[in-house]
């Protein structure tokens, strides 16, 4: 991860406990150590925890292009619930970076590689950055 992202990454870690593993050329990877309060009464991670991990990782994929933006749309498909997890991982990849909109796909999975959710995001770039990047 490039040093210019380290202050942002540290803020995210302090606030959410999310640690970035990779952030380069439209791709980001992160992991989240689960706490008991991150799971429902069945021991399955809350959907909101899964979504937050994916949203933050997708935003990091956007930042890896040197841009900033906000989520304007998201679609989540929860594929399965798994109990007994210590960590969640996420990989996000920019699919298309247009002038003002950026499309990012993300996958949240277990440490063993079992996919829990597939997500698609649309980000709006900050106006002064729109059109500057490919």
C-alpha cells in the first residue's frame, strides 16, 4: 500500500478495525477481525458488518486510482451465512472508471475462501477529479 494512503488506512483501522492488505491499480483487499458484537444470535456476521467491510474496501479500490468519491448505489447479494468465524476478508476491483462514475465489484469471504456475499457499487467522483482519470 502506498504511503499516501496510510493516514486514511489508520483512521479506518481505528474506527472499524479493518486492516487493508492491498491497495493498488484499482484493486483493494482488506480483512476484519470479528468481535462478538459483530455477529447475530446465531453466530453469523451481521449483514451490515459485511456491507461495511465491502463498502470500505470498494472505496479503497477507488482511492487506489488517486481519486475520492462517495457511494451513490450498492447492490448486495448475501450467498450464505457461516458461524464460528474469526475474520472476514474482502476483495474489491474497479470494473469501469468513467468521467464521474466508478463501478466497483466486491466479494466478502471467509479465511478459507468461502464466499459470503457479492456486491456491486457505484461511486461518484469528487467533481474536481471527474474526468481527470481513466
